[in-house]
C-alpha cells in the first residue's frame, strides 16, 4: 500500500543519521527539526521519502492533501497499565474527601482493589475491556504502548494479564511491549513478604519467560511496597531470563529506586516525583531513561517531577501516561504534553521530543519509531488546521488531531 501526504504546513521531528537513533538530552531537547511546505511518501508501511513540496515525487497512489495542517510522528507511550478489570472512581471520591494514596491502600483499595477485580474477570472480558482503551489511545495519536501486568498478583492472573497484553499487540494496529510487574504490591494473604517475593522469582518468572510473555521486568520500589534491596534482587532475577529492568521509582518518596535502576542498567526509571540532586547526579552518564508521568502527579495532587532541573543537568527525559484505573485514568498523550509544559515548565519542543524520540528509546523502538525518518514506521499524526505545533499543548482541552495513520493505514476516526 502506498500513501502520499502533500502540502503539509510543517513536517515535525524530521531526522536522519545518528540523531534519528539516539535520545536527545539537555539543551538539545529544545531542538525539534522540521520542514515547512512538505510531503511524506509512505510505502509498504514505512516512510519511503519526505521533504519539501518542491521535490514531491510523481507516483501513482492515494494522495491526502493536508493544506494548513501539521504532520508529526505518532506518540510512544512507554508506561501504562492498560489491562485492568474496572475503574476506581470510588477511590477518586475518597481522595477528594482527604484520604491519601497510602490510606486508601491500607483499607484494601489501590492496587489490591484492582487485583481483586481482575482475578474475578475472565481473560476474554479483560481483552474486550482493553480494546475500548486501545481505540481511545489510537485516537489520541499513540501507535506504540508498553503494557504492564501487576494487577494479577497470582501466578495464573499475572500470566492472564500478559496474554491479554500480547494479544493486543497481535490483533490491533498498536506496537506493544509487555512488562512483568508481579512485584507491584504484596497481597494481604502473605504474612511473610519473602514468601511472595519467592513466588515472583521462582514461579511467576520462569513461566512468563517460558511462554515469552514479557520483554521487561518492573518493581514498585517505594516505602510500604518493595525495598531497594528487594527491587534489585527481583530485577536481577528478571535479567537472568533476558528481561530488562523498568522500575517504578521515587513516586511517593525518595526510595532508592533510581540508584537501583542505574546499578542494574535498567532501561528506564519511571515516576520520579521525589528527586534530589543525588538522584539526578546518579543518572548522569547512565543508559537509563528518566521517564516522567505527569498524569499521576496531576490526579494525586502531588509534586511534579523536576523536569527543568533534570534537563538543565544535561539529562534526557521521556513522557508517558501511566494510564491506570487508580492514579492516572487517562491515556491522552496530548494532555501529558500540556501537563509537562504547564506544570513542569518544559517547552513544547522538549515535550514533543520526550513523547516521541526519547519515549521510543524507553521501549527499545528507536530503530522503528520516534521520528520522521526514511525506513521507520509510516505512523504519523495529521493535525487539524492549527496555527503552530505549540498549539497542541497550549489548547489543553481541545482535540487538535484530525487523523492518525499507523503503518501506512488510516485509522477510523
């Protein structure tokens, strides 16, 4: 299939050579290369050519005229909990009335609440529920998504979640990477926490690895959940099966999770609402991507990750939604851009780089996604007629997306 998009007002995130296959960091995050009055030619699902309209190729194929519209690469959402059984708006009301995240967890809410509901839900129903979210996030411009387990907390239910996540990657247009998060919380029935950790390492992990259900392993390294020592043990166990680390770190407190992520060469450390200079310094020179989840900070009314401080220290950052029923019930990457700009003082250019190129790194997808590059996936967002690309995070409650193309195929609106 061939597709030619012409008269693009501005083609955003155009990169070739090494810049297309590496993260951007520090001051370079504010550089967003683009071409005005441009075209993109997609062939066999890949970007075959792009450039100025003065060089548009003479080809016989479907043509889309996008006069006065922008085109940019689809978003890469590198941290979600997209597979879950039910919403938790009752806890939303509890938060309004003053209960903390920790208070809700103590009374059986939070992660354990989602686990109880998921354990009672069939695999087929989980898939059907997730499909609604899949269609929603595609409409928001997302083409790649990481999906975690962690609401099963039993051997069979963790496997069930990951099978659903894998099926999403096989049966929908999304590119999916899966993460085993059995170490999300300690179930109440375990008086000895080491007994559950042993279950994660000695029973869950081997079965997940044998069935090839996950690429990554995650641990909720946080006070009241898993210690840095436990986190390191679990991540290293995952690595012995070929799973890379992606760690929930420093969401509620300075937990030591960042240092564990760097020590274990984890692909990313995610959340980072609680960061000191020591944590920022530990990330310098590492291969671990700091991933910021502003939707969770917004919904829980906590402090935001210090994005400005990290960028000015020369670090890269990526953005993701943390889409989940308890602390971030939104899969909208455009809204994450708005939160990043308004509440973390990132420029729109920094935010776009964080949500495309750097987030592609956080999913091992830089070879295929994250930029408008010849040979990468023909997955793009076509905006409505807007004055500038900055308008997308600026108009935080407006839908600036006209259409989404994934692998050369126009998605249903």
